[in-house]
């Protein structure tokens, strides 16, 4: 009898050892998941705000007018100058010309135009053609402004119709229409086209990519050109 009790006791101890060692568990062990590499989250770029999404490119014409009185305007190019030299025979005084030239001759003395500190000069070149069969009234320079980074800049006129700017073949836009002034009539046909520049003083730090020429061509037509 003692032998049987002794065997049962040994069996019980052995069972307890197995139980604590985890060998008696019948449930399968859960597999350890493999580590999954994390994909970095790249933020989407912030969309660039385009103030004039339908702006025209250079050398693209905008039509204005109605019926047989129509015209086309385009911006052909632009030029940035930190300063410019100009001359005007009618602006230089007789005393200045007499001091700089022999008697009875005309001295075309140059004058330097400088912008305010932190600004520069922007030349925008415009081409206008009457595409109708009757004369049309051309938009004046005051109807064109530069929009740059949300700010608006008006044109700056030169001193007269006979002003010549060094390095610029064209004359100011409005002085090519009629006898000068701020506008005038343009006759039909390509041969009567008007080509000239408008000058603006803009911040030197302002990139051309952020500049637009906005023109109110008539009471119902507005056109916008992107400079780049």
C-alpha cells in the first residue's frame, strides 16, 4: 500500500513540474508577427495660388470692340532696367545745348533716370492692330496696370514724344498714336499697327514670374498677360 501511495505522490509532483514548464498546454503558440517596415508619410505640396489662371502668354492677342470696329492687343516682351538713359531735344534747354555743342547744331544730351531705392524699372511692350474696317479708339496707357504679388502699379510716362531711350528702339505706346497724348484713333490694317512700351516702377525683389499686365481694353473687355 505504501508503494502505491509513494508512486502516486511521485506522479503528482511530475505532473506539477510539467504544468509549470508549459509542456501540458495543448493550445498552439501564436506566431510572432514579422516586423513591417513603415512607409514615411510625405506631405502633399501646397498648391501655388494663381491669381489669373486664364492669363494669356506673350504674343497672344486679345480681341476687343464690336462689329466693324475691332482691334487686337498683345504683349510682345518685357525688359527690366535698374536705370535708363534718355534724351529729348525739346527737353534740353537752349543754354544746355549751346554749352554742349557747336553753334547751330543740336546736342542730344543723355539724362539718367533712376528709380527709388529698392525698386527697378519694368518695360512692357504692347502691339495693337485694328482688325475692323473703321477707325478704333485705342486703349490709353492708364488702362494698363501691372499686378505683382497682389499689388497694383501704374505706368510712368516719359517727358515727351521725342524721348529716345538708350538701348530701346521703340517709343512710348501713347506717343505713337496720333500726335501724342494719352490715346487716339488707329486706322484699320496691319500697316497702321501701333507698337510701343509702357514703363512701370516695381520692387526690385519682385520676380517676373509673379507679374501680370492687366488691360481694360474697353468698357466690356479685360485682358491679362503673364510676363513669363
